[in-house]
C-alpha cells in the first residue's frame, strides 16, 4: 500500500482513482486552482459534478492549498491536469516533489519548438527534474467507464522499463489492463494526435448532417454524448477519414523516431476510436463540418477546453518547418494541413479525397 496523490480533479484525474483504490492505496485528490467547485462538491456530497459519479469516502479531496503535505507523503504523484496546465504543473508542483518520486502523467500533448522539434511532455518534465521517475499513460480510456470498472487497456510508457513495470503492478486490476513500453515517442505522439484527428473524423459527421439542412449548433450537446447516434448516420466517409488519420499518425511517429506500429494499436487507432464517439472534440469537428466557421464555433464552445486546436496548430507548424528543412513533405499530411487551415485561416471544410491514402 502506498500514498498516491493526484493533482487535477477533472474527469480523468478522478476516474483513475478507482483502480488505484482497488489496489489498496491511500488516495488524495488535489484540485488545481481551477477545480475549487469540483473539490467542494466532492467534499460536501461526494458527487463529482462532471464525472457524475459518487466518489468513495476513501478518496480524500483537497484544495490546492493542501498540496504541500499531500505530495510530501506520496511516493507516487499523478499529473491529471489538461495539456494547457503542464506549464503550471511544471512550475508549481514539480519543484515540491521529493527526490525519487514517480510522476505518472495522464496528460496528453506535445511541446513544440521554433526548429520544428516536437517533445513529449514526459521528456520535458524529466529535463526539469532528472531525480524523479516519469511514467506516462496513453490509450483508449473513457474516464467514467474506467471508474465503473469496465475493461480498459492502455499503454504505460517511460524511459525506465523497471519503473514502468513497477507502476503497472501498482495500478493494474482485473479490468484495468496495462501494456508497458519504453517507446515514449510512439505512445505520446499517438495519444496527442488522436485529439487532432478525432476532429478530422468528426468533420464527416457534420458534413452528413449538413445534407439534412443542419447548419447551426442545434442539438450539438445531445448528439455528442458518448454513444449518441449521428443525426444523419453515414459512415463510409468517417471510416475513410479514420483510416487517413491512422496513416498520418504512423507517418508522424516514424518522423519523430517512434515505433510506427503503434499507429494501429492502443495509443492511436484505439484511442481515436473512443474519442470520435463523443465529447468536446467531436462537437468541434461536427460544427465545422456543418459549415460553421471556426470563429463562430469558438463562440458556441466558449469555456470548453479544446486541446485539439492546440495540438493541430503546433504539429502542423512543426511539419511545415520540417518540410522546409527537407525532413518530410506536406503531401504526407493532407488532413492535418487542411484541419490547420480550417482552424487558423477560417477556411471552409473542403476535403481533398484524392490526396488521401498510401503512395504506391
């Protein structure tokens, strides 16, 4: 039994409390400065307002002011903030950790640099504190399904396989299945890009609904809960975009030096599959596919964290830089580049189907 402290009381940070508790660990759930209402609700009623689940009494819910004591006594700290919160986590949490602490990151994303370099978050955090151990999580995991003990299979990755296997043994259950690997780039690039390409697949949802005259934001919330039916169920275009997404993720992983086989595995195809079934990224792609410009979509989704926008913008710019340096060609990423033009140039959805597929 260990003390495990989770930083970030959002849906995924809270969802992972279930397998950790089931392994007999003592769990502290510490909200960030943005999670005050979530923590207050859990402390007063045990109900998590966005996960919509009763949180067991064994989970100690704490506000950010209590973080020092919470991490001081924890050999394992889980980073459960969004990708936008990584700089905050790096500045405010990493310096507080005891040497030898293992940081398990469930945050998905990539840092980008002016030279076109893309860096997984675990590598970035490791550069700040080499005396800590970093393990990252990636794969298809809907938070409330994990909390409900549905069978879930994910990758745990890190530079030190012994440490990855140690955390696997600490967190794995009969329903939470963990595949260990040292390929941090393959896993982290995949799980970051699945957010981007979930928007791409969802463009086809919106395009089909546009055929029925749906060109505004009507029913967008109802239609985007997990498992909800499309308002005009046409799946061939979605499947084609799904395949193109996997092709481009494979090319990107190979470009960055990771194992391209992950493109057909858990971090890419698997994680993409669950993401296109519902949530904020599906809403984003659907609204764009319906014909709404991104400037209008931003207003509809005001207050929603759109990690897909950030990762598309970062990676598209990095790919352009790498293409100028002769390291790749833009023709290998037609869907990514088009998504970037939709978001950052307010271009309409106009899929170039002839540009998709493999090159023979």
